[in-house]
C-alpha cells in the first residue's frame, strides 16, 4: 500500500474515533442530567428528539410542591428562569 493510502486510512480512522468518543461523552452527559427521557420533550409532541436531548444539557431540575403534589421544576441554567413544571401523573405546565 502506498504512503498516501496509509495516510488516508489513518486519517479516516482518527476522525471516526473522535466522532465516536464525542458521541459517547455527549450521551453520558445527557444521561447524567438525571431526569427521564420523556421529560426532555420540550415541545411536548410526544417524542423526544436528539436536539431536545441536547437542549437538556442547559436545563436543571429541582423538586417543588404545587398544591400539595410533588413536582419537578425545570429551569434554564444560564439564568435560573423556570421553563416548565411536571407533576406526578404526567401533568405538565409550560411556564415559558
């Protein structure tokens, strides 16, 4: 095999390795957010897309009580503004 062919194989392998490693790191970061996949459905269309999961990296969650019911409030990490509240039973209330 020529030097050029070896270089192309090495380069393609390196790019593929970087993409795989980056994908694993991002997936782990999404997993570590600690809230269910269904709560990442920010447009509430019934399905969580990859872009919605990536958007969740900038969202925090805190436990709150609304009218005596245990709920979770999701808020923006950049400004701590609430995004929505999800209560037991799947009831959600979009704030912003």
